[in-house]
C-alpha cells in the first residue's frame, strides 16, 4: 500500500495534466543514487540498523519497505503513478489483472453477500461470478448490460457490492458509472469499476462516483504486450483491506514487471490519444464497408450508449469490434489475411491485434456461456494500435476481399 503523502517534486500535485503526470508522477520516493529512472530493486527483504527503526516501518510510523511480497520500491512507484492518474488516495498492485479482480472480490465479500454485475464482464471475471463466488455462498446477479433500468432495479433490491466494467469486452457497451454508483450507494454497496478499456486518460471512475477502480495493467498501461500486472485504486480503508488480502495470499507484482509498466506508462497519454483517433477513424470507415454487418464502437453516434460515453469519457478508446457478413466462416477466412494485426489474445498494445471472443476475452467460457452473455461467435475484436490509420484500413480492405 502507498503512503498518503503527496509529493510535489515528482509532479504529483493535482494541477498538472495527465500527460505530465504519466511521465513524472509517483517516482520521487523510489529514485536512488541520483538516478533519473526508477531502479529495479530486486531484493526480497530490506535491512535495518536496529529493531526500533525496523519497528517504525513495520508499524507504519515511518516510510520504508520490509519484504517484497508486501511492498517494494519499484512496485511502489508504479502504484503511485496509477494512483495519481486515477485521482485516488491509495493504491495497491497485483501480479495480473485477474489477481486484482479476484483479490478485490474475495477480500471484500463474505458468505451471504450479494453482488450485482453485468452479463458481459471480462471472461475471467465472469468465471468468478458464475463459479468461484457462488462456491463460498456469495450470490451474484448478472444483469443485461444494455438495460440500465434492470441493473438499477437489481441494485435497489439490496447488495453489498456493485461490479461495473465500461466499456465492456468485447461488445463495447457502456455503463453509466455515475448513475449506477449512486444507486449502489443508496443501498450501502461498494462500487468497483474495471477501467482497463478506457484507461485513466479517457475516464476516471472515482470522479464519477465509484469507490474502487481497477486495471489489468497488462493491456493499455503496459501498451507493449511484454508485462503482466494489475492495480487497484481508491480510499485508504478499502485499499488497506484488499492490500492485506494480497499481502497474505501473495499475488504480488514483480519488480521487473513494475519497471516495464512504469517505463511504458510514460507514453500512455500519447499512445491512447493515437489509439482513440485511429479507432474512431477505422470505426467510421468500417460502418460503410459492404463486407461488414455491424460495428461496435462507443464513439459512433449510432452506438447504443454513445450519449453515456460522451458524458463520462474524454476519448472513446482503442478497442472496437465488428461482425462480418457471412458470420464465423467469413471471420475464419479474413483474419489470417491481416498483415498488420497479430492474431493473439491480448489488447491495448502499440501493435494492432485481432481475435474472436472464443480465443481471447472469453476463452474461459463455453459456447453456451458466451451465447448467454450475448457475445456472438462471429464477432471480430480489433485492438487498434498506433500504426497509421490509412495503412490499417488498407490492410482490412485487402483481407475483406476474400469474405
Ligand atoms: C485482460 C483483462 C482482465 C484480466 O487481466 P490479466 O492481466 O489478463 O489477468 C480484466 N479485465 C479486463 C477488462 C481485461 O481486458
């Protein structure tokens, strides 16, 4: 967990813009020897000259680190950077995004609790909802993501936790975070939002009313598809509870991964702005292609939730999905012809990636479960990189020629 002191030397004062914070924030306390870059501190434990100094750190009376499963200087700088970009008071990190999701849910829920969420959360999160949480006596109600009245009504029946994800994976539905957070708070629930798709550049769920915001850092925060990680931000008492669970169960972020994530995040604002612009251009173009049956992108005026997206997001993100005339068979012919997209189960990277839900976001689910979640098998999930948008559209065009 982080110390709550705000340093101005490292650019963490709140009058600075996100692009500046992405470069500078959160690093000062972890810089040593005059290094301008956060060092990778590969030390399992940290030594003290005497028991009193050691006790002061152990009891939280002085800053410092004891053991790297709990806290580590490199990992701390990563947590600080995300915390400041999300406008949070505290943050803690995890080995993966799923560790962030599962540790948060298991730390905050107990037998007899009820969770309200949506049908099309990330596939791994859905498995926690339909399998692992019910096993410990937690009731989970998954609502139709397109129906805010239904979600609100389910919350109003009473629940201890509301779990939101927006935009969703892979159909890019948008949830009204302010409205559903207010409904959750009416019944005393904790509101958690997965902000992986939006990134803190495009959206800040805490400012919209959520209590906790989490990320799979593996995606846009990394942006280079070379590190796994997760992070959770929010108010100190909630973060302390989840931190304690992670400290004991042990899904800690590795210092090398933290270093890669810090380095990548320096270009987060640049990358996301380019991905926003590319995705909007490509989504508009796809909507006019005869080979394309449907396009899902919150930035399109025709999108089901465009109004909500316009209200709560500063940019619409780098993720889009589309369906081809000819369904799954057409998808299987077209995807291998893409020259400028890796066919791989990741997203948010500088390189464009394409895939189908059955092999990417919802590989953990059965075909029946995907059907129940409203996820068509013939959907192409397209994670737009930072390449030239014209090149990407020409690449799609030549691939569509076989459809
Ligand atoms: C990938 C992803 C996760 C899980 O993150 P991992 O780092 O793969 O464990 C959670 N939520 C969303 C929205 C994701 O895209």
